[in-house]
C-alpha cells in the first residue's frame, strides 16, 4: 500500500481540484469562523463594558458589530459550502473522466478482465470518498490552521502566557484527537475487511443451499458459524473503536485546560489589565476551538480516502496508457472490406492454449463461432474488432493490420456488439440512435420489428419516446437482448461481430434469429455485410461456415 503522503499526492493528481476554488472555499470558511471569533470578542467586550454603565452611544458601535458578525457568519458559511461542494463535484467528475481515459487507453488485457460490479463500485462510491477529502479534510484543516493562528495572535496581544496555553491546547485538540480518530477509522476498516468475508460467505451459503445442508444436517452448524462470525466482528469493532472514544474526549479536555489556563493568567494580570480585555481573554478561546471540532472527522476522511485510493488505483492499470492511434498513412478500408486473421491466437497471454487459427472473411461472408462458455469466443471477436491485440498472428482489414488503422477508420469498418452492452435510462429511440445518429423513426421501427419487438413497441405508451426507467432494469432479459440486436442492425459498419445475440430467448425465436443473421440471402442484415456470430446455440442445420473455438484451441 502507498504511504500516506504518496496516497494524498496521487489522489490530488487524480482529482485535479481547481486551486483558486479550493483557496476560495478555505478563505470563506476562515472568514465564517473568523466572524464567530469576532462575535465572541465583541460580545465579551460589550458585556463587560455594559456592566460599567457607560452612555448608550458608547455601546452602539459594538451592538452593530455583534449583529454584523452574527449575520456574516451564516452568509459566509453558506458561501463556503457552495464553493467547497462545487470544487468537490467538479473534482469527482474530473477523476471519473481520467479513470475512464486510463482504462480506455490502458492495456486491453487488463481492462477487459474488469468486472462491471467492481468498476461501478470504485468509480462511484470510491471516487465520491476521494472527493470528500476536499470538503471534509483539506478545507477544515486549512480553516483550522488560519483560525488557530489568528486566535493565538489576538490572545498574545493581551497576554503571551495565555496565548502559549491556548496554542498548546489547540495542538492537543487539533493534533492528538484527529490522530486517534484516524487510527480508529483505519482499524475499523481493517476489521470490516477481515471479518465481513467469513460472515458473508457463511450466511450466503446457508441461504442458497439450505435444503441440501438441512438434509446433510450441516445447516445448524453453518448458521452457528455465521452467528459466531457476526459476534466476533462486533467485538473486534468495539476494540477498534476504543481510540475513537478517547479522541472524542480529548477536545473537551483541551477546552477545559484552556479555560483554566486563561483564568489563571487572568487572575495574575487583573490588576494591570482592563476588565474588557480580561473578558476577551476568557471567552475568545472558546470560539477558537470551534475550528478544531471538525478535525477528527477530517482525519477519518483522510483514512477512508487512502483506502479508497488504493482500490481505485488498483483498478487503473499501473503501466503507462497507450496513446491514441494516429491515422495511418494507408488506404482506408473499402465500403465492403475483407477481414482476415492469419495464424491468430486470441485471448490473454497467460491463458492462450491450442493451435493458432486462420479466418478469411470476404465481403458478405457469414461465420458462426461456437464453443463452451469460457472457451474464448468473446476474446476472438474482440481481437477481430481490434479491441484486443493478437497474442500471436495478425488481423488485417483489406490487408492493413488493425493496429495501423485509426480508431475512426477501424470502427467505420468493423463493429463489435458485446453480450453485456449497456442500455441507458432514456427513451427507446435514444438507445437505438447510439448505433447511428441519423436514423429515421421508420428505420428504428423496422429494426425493432425485425428482431421480434413489434408487438412490444405497439404496447408502449409513448412508442419510441417511451423512457426506459432504470435502463436494463426496465425490460426483461429477452427484450434487452432484442433491443441490443436491433441496435446492431442499425449500425452502418459493413462487418458486424455479434456476441451471443440470442441469449435469453426461447429456443424457437433464437433459432429463427440465428438463421436470419447467418443466412446471406436473408433481409435482416443484407447480403453485402459480413457477419460473425458467437453463440452456444446449435447451428448444425444452418447452412453457414462454422468455427469451433474449443477445437481450434
């Protein structure tokens, strides 16, 4: 794991916070708490001076100042919240963009293996935790430093001894308490990481396999194990939280010590100091500790962000990103390109087995790629599409290696449609226009009817304008698969690579769609387009070339 300083530097480099906005947030926060400090000082002076019963006009300025400080504190605090949250949200957006950029340009064999759940969790919650560093850590720390120095300086003008006492107490509340809080937060995270796994495994096993376990008379023991793991986790969390309890008590001790110190110093200088200054000396330190109150939470936020940073940077490839491909000085692919793979081994270097394969796809060719799950069908299609580099051999488009073509040139010739492609929480129309933005509504409707979604479309309340609330969650697995297939039909690329296009469909519909996709004379894709379909469905009775990945490998 990275050191604390390295982790913080890497986090700031990823977030790329705008320094002027961050300084503005710190300044506004310092002014807000400075207003509280001024309010305490003026109030102390006003109370003491009023006790002396001076003319009312002598108090008018102080009364106005009290009102001004009270109002400005609220306004400045609100402005600080706006500035700090704006900075954090912009930084989170920048971090996510940078992560996506690194993943897109990173090694394909590293990014292709990422699980969508890990990606969503780390890019979502973990990046939010990193952005919290700005709001919950950096801004409070900056404000506390400024306010602590200001309060100590003001007290030093009255009594250097009282200022020294205040300085030591501020260090105690702003240093020791956050350190203990950070230790507690890190210990709790470590305990959760250690104990959650055993507890969750036992509980999920008991839930998923209750009948078999009951028959084998193992269910009570497994439930007892889950309960024991939960109990052990609770005890470990209690032990880990002990420093947090001490951290919560330290600020109160520091405040009490500063008050006792101020009283002691005040008694010693009472004969030579005005009563109003003595009142300021007593009350001002109480407001100074308001800035240190947020520091334990800041330390905990730093600890959580360090852990989140380790997860995020574990997601992002550690090797330098591959620069975007520049347009090659070659002839762009023809409108009906010739796709060819020579002595190709596809997949990942550590897992490639079997003999290399040669694939020759002339314009309009059809090919069914079959094999068991995990045999390498998806890796083969991704390699043909130029998304994965060949482990061995070469893939060419009209004789030009895919690595020599720019991204635009390659995507205009070959398009790959993944098994788990995304559906957006927007209209049916917008989900289809992802493939080609200038499609007419008639073309969209025709594609939907071609994949068997005509009746479904007719039943939608707003037709193509119906919003799929929740994206993929708004439709069944079969409807999602047909929508993705309709998107592929609309794609203008002459070479279409389809990964499991009939998954989750009933056998009859799956066979009909496969037949139409792999039949050159069918109208679904047209005779001029090259189609490669990876499927685990039987294709023995479909008259097209077949490549068994398990046999080739």
